[in-house]
């Protein structure tokens, strides 16, 4: 087990996804953010079933930075309740995991 995590969030547009991703990397909260375009999403909001196209962000960071990543996502996001869930990275290339740790302050 490592102290590195993968955080998932979504954005309503490519522009918003890039804004969030760039801010996380610039603020040294993430080593890398992948943006996957146009993920089809079906969800329940305020009692209604909704469908949307979203941009999925895969944020590589550390467990100790999670709360700051979460707070930045909430600050930068247009949604009232943005997705922000983290998963531990159990295994990975030692060099890559080290790079994540060196990139996040």
C-alpha cells in the first residue's frame, strides 16, 4: 500500500475541466490530471433523473493532500455538489509513485 491516491471528479465543460486540472497542478496539489472528454452521465438530482455529458478528471495526488484537493475542487467548480472521491493506489511503478510524491507539496 502507498500513500498515493487517485481522485475522481467531473466537470460540466472542457473549459471547466482544464481550469480545475491546471489549478490543481499549479497549486502543487496534484502531480497530474487526466481529462477524459464527454463521459455520458445519468444521475438523480432534486428528485429528477438527469442526463449530461461531462469531462472526467483523474487526479493523481497523495492521501495527505486530499482535503486540500477537495477544497480546491469545491472552490473552482460550478456544481453545487461536485464529485470528489478518492481511491488508494495500492501498487504502481516505484518511479511513478515517487514522482507523484515529489510533485505534491
